C-alpha cells in the first residue's frame, strides 16, 4: 500500500468528525455527478468502472473486508488516468469504518497491450467500540477521468456493508497461512520462497510490535523479523517472506516460525506458529535396485503370460538382466536377456531406456499329461553398479487342461497416449451355446476397453477360425510424463469355454506429454535459456507457457499454487534446443479444475531455473 495513503488514514479519535465531513464531501460530489450525467449520456458516455462485490457482511471482531473495483477498457493512452474515489454515503451512528486506499488510479501501465479488464481492491476495516450495536453503511464510488476523449460514467456503483456487533472485540492476531513450502537453493540458483501475512483483529491502544523468529535459522530465514502495527494501519496485512537455507544433508526438514507480540494490549495474545516444509533438491540417492511387476503367475497349458522389469536408478553404464526358467520343458521365457540403457530417454532408446518397463513373456508348453507344474524364473543383473544387485524371482503355476481355446490376434500392442488401437478375439472350436468373453484392463484409468463384453453365438455356422470380434483400446491422457505398461486379461464363460485360458495382451502406452508445439524449428537455436511468460494472462480456461532452450537438457515445468503446493507437472523429459509452448488447461494432477487465483510456474533444468506467475479468472 502507498505509505502516503496510510499516513492520511482516518484516526480513531477524529473518526466521527471526519465521517461527517466525508458525508458532506460525498454528497457534493454525487449531486454534481448526477447533474452532469444526462448531458454526458447524450454525448455517448460509457459505463467503464464498477464494483464486483456489492455487499459485505462484517463484524467488529473481523479485521477487514475486501471488494473489487474494475475498469473495463480497451486501453488507456499514456496521458490518460481514471480515478475511482470511495466515500461513505450513509451510515448508522453506531458503526464506523475506515476505507483504504483513499482512491485507486488506473493508468496506461495497468493494461496489457491487448486490453482487458483491470481489477483493484478496496479494503474496509470496522472501527471497534464498546457497545454491542451493529448497523449498515453504504459506500459510493465516484469515477473521474476520460478514455479516448469520452468521459466515463461518473458513478462506479455502491457497496453495502452490514456490520454486526457482539460486544467488546477480542484481541487476536490474524495469520493468512500456517503451512508453507520452501525449497533450498541449488547450484547457485535461488530457492523457492513462500509468503504469509499478519494483521491485528482489533484496533490497539498503542503501537504493537511482533517479533518473528525461526526455530532453526540454519534451515529457514524469515524477513522481516520485526513488524510494527500502529493505531492507523493495524488492520493492514504485513507480508513475511520465508527463505530456505542451502545445506548438504540431502534431507527435507520441518521448521517452525514463531511470533511474539507486545504493546497496545496485545502482550498476552498467542499467535499460531507457521510450519515450513523445507524441500532439499539434492535428495538422498537411492541404491541401485530393480522392480519386478509380478512375482507370481498362474497359467494354463499353451498360454502366454507377461510381467515387466525396470531399473529404479540410472545405472553407471549399460545393464543386462539374464532371464532363466528352472524348467524349460514346462515353459519358455522370452527374451532371455534384457538390455537397459543409461542416461536420458530419446527416440532411439525409448524401449531400452532404464526406466522403461521391459516385458518378459512366459509361454507354457502344451503336453499330453494331465499334471500341473510349478517352476521359478530367476534373474541375474550384470553391468555397472548393478553387478551385485539382487532381482526378485517370479514363481509360476501351470494348470493342465484340454479345454477349447480362444485366439488373440496380437501378442503385444503399443499405443500413444490419447490414441486408440484395436485387436481381435476368435474362438478355436464351435461352442455348445453362447460364449461371453470379458476383456479387462489392469489399469482402467490409463487404458479403457470397448466393448465391455463380446458374444459369440451358435447361429454362426462357419465357426470356428473365421469369425472374430474387435476390441478397441483407448489410452487416456494423464498428468505424468512416464510410459505405462498395462495388461488386458480375458475371462470366458458359457458354451463349454468356462475353463478356457485366454492369453493376456500386454500394452505399452507411449506418453506424448503436454507440449503443444515447437516454434521456429528452422530458425537459429536460442543462445540462452528463457521463460518467456504465458499467454493469455489472466486466462480462462487455458493458457500457453513459452520457453526457450539453447541445448539438449532434461526439463521440468511445474505449476504451484500460492501455498507452494505442486498443482501439475506439465513437462518432465529431455528436450532438444528450440522454442517451446506448453498448454495448461487449468486442471490439477487428478484432472480437476482448479480455483481462480494466482499460480506460479517454474521451469527447471540441470543448469537454469526461473519462476513466474499467472492469474486464472473464472
């Protein structure tokens, strides 16, 4: 807030006299405005300003209320300004308020180059008293100025403030947030800071000082460390900035920010602590390990089943995992060796990348006996820092049967996120009656199946072999940047097929990310990293974020709310040099639309980071 405006605030002792003068001043202004209005309307006068909130309900125990005033214009010339001046039009004698600031000014610098709606705030504070009588106050707004040579409507709307009074106010300190997140600096770059604000709930008898301390100054610093609230600005929130201090422990930490008030009758007031989660961006590095998706398999004779193996950490060099069945007469495994490539993923090594799930197929042998068998599939890792890493075995059971079969057209499918793909199912033998086959996705939230059931009837005389039915798989978009492995299982019933084992169908989903385009593909490669902002801003419902990369790097682009919580990770992949634009649709990781407000987006690489803000207006 403008300090000059704060110094001119209405004092408590002179409030009644000032209130009377303001009413007279407001009456003169409004009479002049009303007399001037018809002539202006005839000359093409336009309503360009107004208030968004037309009523407030406050009590004398509230610190303040806020309402928005807007200016709707294409633009303002450099020499043009529009002023909106609030004044108390009428009020009950039992209540009194202070309005801040005394006026707002809209100038050419307030508008984006393409025009729009500019919003500014007025704050209303109730001046406490010792009675228990409430009342109502009306606040009018005069609009002064011209736009493009045309006068604005001199009336900016009226706000009605209904004030309740429960008696003598309770002294307390209002705090905007009690939970914050800050990130440590890394590689010479500044960390992610967070903010909160304090204000007094009631007018103090004299100046109040609030001392602010960190429970661990080596982990978190807070600024300023001393706040001063006077009898004039007691209700104005004062902002504190919390900054994480870099250390070498690699651990996240929790720190408390404490507050102690003194003076003005606030000596005994207890102020809540603020808890700060400090995120260390040099985290503990996990030991090499491998994840096996399934450690137990149940199969029928002649059936093919699958599981996946992926590495948990980036290896120091190429890693091989040898896959061996303990009983090759019962089942075979393929491939016998899995290859994992270190480093960042690329188009050339995507299927071999260390973080990509590698598929192992297990095919049971059809034999003449009626004995079920059990066996193990063992894994041995070779190469780099994985030489001595233990990888879990898979234990399989083969059920012997002579039942009819179902043919699956494909043994594996690959589909891009957001796209669909099909395969077919066919009966190997004529059914006794109608057969129903139900295909099921192991992760419905990532891969949907249509239709839910397939029906094969005995009315088709040329069964089996030539009649097939089609299943459509659709890969659903998600918020991460990881490829996914999904298994389609099948269950048959009826027509003598109840005990038939049908091959599972493994599906790899390629994550295509959220990049909407690459600009200047044939132009000169950018010379510097840049986060060029988002457009439009403010936006609804979506915006595009622009950035530039001078070299091939791993990029993360993350959206945070004002509390520092991660809302959505838009990009998390390696990208080539160039200029990019990424669309954010205003939704969080779960696909839910977020609220209106200010959000921050941060672009991070191994060498460079930058954070900017954007506003979602609904």
